[in-house]
C-alpha cells in the first residue's frame, strides 16, 4: 500500500532571501516568451509575448518601465540567440 504524503501547511514554507530585487525572469520558448517581474512592480507581473523581434522590444520596454536592472533567461536550443544578440547586454 502506498504511503500518503503529508500536505505542507502554509506556515512551514521556506523563506529565501532576495538576492536581486530588481531582477526579472524570462522563459524563452519557440512560440511564446514568458516574462516575470517582482509582484510589486506591476499589477500583472507575469506576461507572455510572441517570439518576434518587435515583441522582443515590447517586453524589453516593459521591463524598463518596471525598473528591472537584470534578468535571468532560460531557453532551450538556439532560441536565445536573438534576444542576446539584439540587446548585447546594453539594457540589462
């Protein structure tokens, strides 16, 4: 018989320190890009964008408006090439 897992109570969640308060997370996929900023920066703090160049500029502008100074990007394959080559680290 399988053991039942204990449910975590809300009071037992680990609290991790904030290392970069002005950071955003970007998940780059072939058909959609998800961009997340800290919850206090925007009412809708996670947005999705199409993967086209004009949209790349749109989410970069949104990050700038949210006061983001650094980003962490995740991508599979060579999908990351365009954002990195277009920005070259100039904004973040």
